[in-house]
């Protein structure tokens, strides 16, 4: 008997090393550091995973933001740490993890939610991903026996396949059959059975081909002007390191050309480039030119007009590196590019870079941050830079490059300011037309120029930045003062005219905040008197043009004249079509909202008319002047881009406003420096940094009380450098039945405010959700 019981030899197992991962959970929880899970060596930072959350171990999506050993446990018992349950194939580059962490902190948004929104829904769902069976040349060396055993058809196929280039494979069987001129794939199936060709499975994202970006017309590259050259050389010196640049170039100075040259250079360095443009449907020309230039080497386009499968496909192309250049709107700042060498933000002043829902980020600022993370230059370009960027350039934080002249000796258009308050300008409406009275919107001067431009075969752009038919419905009884307001919002209803085909051209009212609609009341509910519609919207101008100029100039809506606004343009395609027709000369007149003020480059535009430069001037927002300057300058910049001298007529009731007079002189620098001074004196951005917090509730007193408490907490933090103003009712006090109170914090630098908010956030006293909107660096203060 053995003294010792026999034990079987233990099987030596090399255990998979247990590692730990921090995972940012995509839903709900505001956990800056994420939660810790067990994993193994195969998980990588940036990978999308499923993890169990809470007592019920609810499977929840998340993103791995850190991987390490025991140090990630913070003393937690490793046996209690649950494992990651599933790994997806989606992996974000590490630079985006860092950018996301910054976003969560800077913009006060739950970390998981930031990552949740960085990855498009279509990518998460892998929309359009299909498994395809392709055929490839086999590795079997065929002997004569084998060949002889084939059917004659298969033998023929085999002979023809051997003639094909290796590059033709792998290929869909159906396409291969077509190439070897076989009607069916039967012969190819035989070859597979015989092992002469192999069948492989690949995953591909299949997306229907979308519409083409507007044919940009000009796709050739040019010899740079000395100013362009100077900017290209200067900016390219910073390749390989972080440096923000502001490219201030007047309209038509060839900024796009500068971008193209810089991108070419960065591609030569073996890197990729990201170009942001304002919502792409609005700037098809810039995007179109870039796409055309870089199509051959691979370009991905990301914007809201894409189908889900196309979005997934483009994103994958950016991630794999197949696309070397990524062009897109706001969210393209999160393009999963691995080797970013250059980031460009075109029209950097544009409001569409700011997202007005969680996470409330500004893509221009996120682009600068990404440049810092990636260690690459960032170019912000505009004819009318934001005062934020201008202040940064003046302070030397951004390098400034100027293109003060148009290319090809092009002249800046001459701008005439017309005072609509004087009688000579007014054109009275002759008989009361459909309840309208008062004056027409096109004054004498502009009317005469319109006739001249069209008669001399020029093209015309008219801008009125006011949608709908009329701004408000009021009682004709002056003493009554009744006006039609939205039931759910503290705001007047706007009169719209439905489209003739769908709504019989009938007029109705719509609230621009909650989008609710009503029929127009026949009479004032207070006095029973008739009502009238005041305030001219763009639809009314459409009628005016037809009535006053239609016959005389042969202008016909839908034929050679179109209205371009959010109500007529249902899709990006509608917009592209209109621009195409304008480019071809079929359209002579475009009447539009700010949609037509941006980035368009048509050489034959000889007249631009601004029907009212005052639409933005009275908004209760400290950026009212800045916006007015930008709008007038940008739309004026559409004129005279070819050989014809362009003319611009700006109608206003404020002919003395600096925003308007400076825009008329194309004097950005003068305007910006004065405005910067004013902001400094009144302690407003960019001289200070601002955070605006809006508290909403269905009950006014509840919202007010919460706002009071929050303001108190922020003040109690006691940092003397921070000014806390409010709570005060927002200028629109109620939207969709929720009352709104605002608190405005400002400080010379953002850090103290971030610290104060972080303290509250850690204690659970401050959280971005549907009741609390935290807007860091707000651009709209309504
Ligand atoms: P911006 O974006 O500054 O308004 P664009 O980039 O649209 O200006 O350029 C205006 C026009 O001038 C375009 O049609 C462009 O092709 C042309 N252009 C740009 N650079 C040059 C150049 N160096 N020589 C000739 N034409 C140029
Ligand atoms: Zn409303």
C-alpha cells in the first residue's frame, strides 16, 4: 500500500491573464471614471462592449476607456468584479477616447453619453452589413487528370479564368460568370467543387448610391496667389505638431484652394485629413470640390443627408484608412481617423457647429482640442471669423493668415445701404391684397437694380431671413392689442402658406418653437373685430415679385425663379437641384433665407439684395450685431465673383448700425476690433467665458425654485472670480409647456467654473438632463 495516495498529475494550465477594463456606460449614469470589469488580453482601449450593470446585471453597451491591472480596482475585491460579456468589432482610436473625456468634463455631459453620441447609430447597428460569398483562385495545383474530369463548360471557364489578372479576385461569382461570358454560375460551382477556386466569405457594408454632390464646376487646381502661397507655406510649417491657425480670407479669396494644397501635403506625409463644413447640404460646393479633388485617393463624406447604410459605410472607410480625407458636418469632428495630420474647419463662425442638445459641444472648439490631442495643426477659415477666434488670433494663441483680396483681380462688390424709413424708398401696396396693407418689401432702389440686372442677363440673389408668410396676426382694433400666441409657448404664431399641391395653398399658423399648428382665426377673440397679418415673411415676397416684376421681366416661379428655405427644401437633393439649375443659368432669381447666404460660388451673380438687414438686430442676444455683420457680409460676398462687377443693395431701418456700415465697407477688422472692445467693457464673451444653465419644468414655481437653489449652490462655492447672474426668466419664458429659468455664470477663464460645477456634479447636485440644460460657451441666449 502506498503511503501516499496517488494524485493524478495536475494539468498545467496557463491561465489567460486576468486584466481589468474601465468601461464608460452608454446610458444614464454620470460616472466620470466609468465602471471596472474583468477582461483578457484581447480587449483593446476604444472597443465597444456589453457589460452587466447593477443588481440585475442588465446587459448595457459601453466603451472601454482604460485597460490595466490591479490599479484599476481602487481596492475593490477582484473576485467581485464582473467580466465583460460581449465585444463588438467597433473600436475608436485612442485620440477619440481622450477627446471624449475632455468633452464630458468641459461640456458637463455624462461620459458614456458622449461616447454613445460619438458613434453614429447606424454604425452601432451595423446597418447594411452583409456577408458576401466571393470566389478566389485556389491553391490546389491542378493536374491533367483533374482538368479532364471537368465538364466541357467548366474546362472553358477554367481556361478563361487563368487569363484574368490576379487583381480581379476575389469577386462575386455572378460577376465572374459575366466576365468569362458564361450565362450562369454553374461552371464556377463545378470549379469550386473541384477545388480549383475557393469560396470565401467577406463582410461588406452595402449602401445604395446616394445623389452626387453638386458638380462643383471648378475642379482644376490653380497656381496660388502670393497670399494663398504665403498661408500654405506658413501653415505647413506646423505639420506634425499642434498649432491652431485662423485663415481670414475675404469672400472669393480662394480659401478652398488653400485647404486643398494643405491636404495634398499632409497626404504626402502619409497622414489623413478631416475637413468640417457647415451642414453639408448647405455648402455642397465646397464639399463637392473637395470630394472631386480627392475621390481617387479615397474620401469619405459624413452628413445628415446620408442613408443609414451609407453612413455606416463612410464611417467604416474613415476607420479603415481607406478614406484618406474625411469631409463632413459637425459630427465629423469625431471621425474615427487614426492618423490625423490636419483638421480644417471651414466657415468656422457658423452656428451649425454648435449642437443644441446633449452633448452641447461646439465642433470648432472640439476640433481645436482634437488637434491638440493628435498633435496636428488645425485651420479655422472664414471671411467673417467668430469674435472668439479673432480674439485668440489677436492674443497670439492662433496664428493668423490673411487673404485680403479676391483672386483674379476680382473686385469686392460695391454695397449700397438703403434707408427704408424714408418715403422715397417706399412702394405702397396699391389695393389691399388679401388682407395686406402698407408697403412692399422691395424698395425703389432695389426694384430698379433688379430690373437692370435681369434685363442685362445677370443673376440675382435676394435674401430675407424670415420664414413663413407673415410674422404675426393681430386684432384690427388698435386698443385691443390682441395677438395670436401659441398655447404651449410664450411666443407668437407665424403665418405660413401651405404648398399648393399638398395643402391647397391655404394659410395656417405655426409655432416655430414647438411646431404646433392651427387654423387662422376669422376674428379677434376679444373684440370680434377682423384680424390682420403683419410682418413680411419670405412667402409674401414671392408673391410680390410675381405681381410687380413677373410679367415685365418674364419671371415665373418654378421656372426661372425659386424660393429656397427650410419649407421648400425638403431634402438635400431639392437644394442641390436648385443650385444646379442656378449654375446652369436656367434660374435667374433665387429668393432665400440664410440658406443661400453661405459659401455659394456662382460667377454670374451681379446683384444681391438684402431685403431687411434688421432681422437679427433686435434679438435679445449680445451677438445680434455680430450675426448681422456676418449675414450681410456673407450674402454680399455672393456677388461679383466672376468678371462682372457685383452690386449689393442692403435695405435697413438702421442705416447707422455699425454692423451694417462696416459690412458694407467689407471691414471685418474694424468691426471685430470695435465689437471686441464693447464686449470687453461689458464683460461679455469672448472677453469672458460663459456658462448658461436653463432649468425647465411644467410648473413655473418649481422651475424657479430649483433655479434659485442651484444659483445659491454655485454662489456658495465662493470662488470670487466667478460672477453668477440670475435666475432670471428666459426671453422665451415657456416652450412646449415648460417654463424656463436661466442662470448665467461668467469668469475670465473657464477653469474656475468647471471646478465649481464639478463639485456639484460629484455630489449629485448638478446633472445635465431633460430638466437641466448646461450650455458651456453658449451661442444662443434665447
Ligand atoms: P472663398 O472660399 O474664399 O470664398 P473659393 O475658394 O470659393 O473662395 O474661391 C473662389 C473662386 O476662385 C473659385 O472658383 C476658385 O476656383 C477660384 N480660385 C481660387 N484660387 C485661385 C487661384 N489661385 N487662381 C485662380 N482662381 C482661383
Ligand atoms: Zn409653441
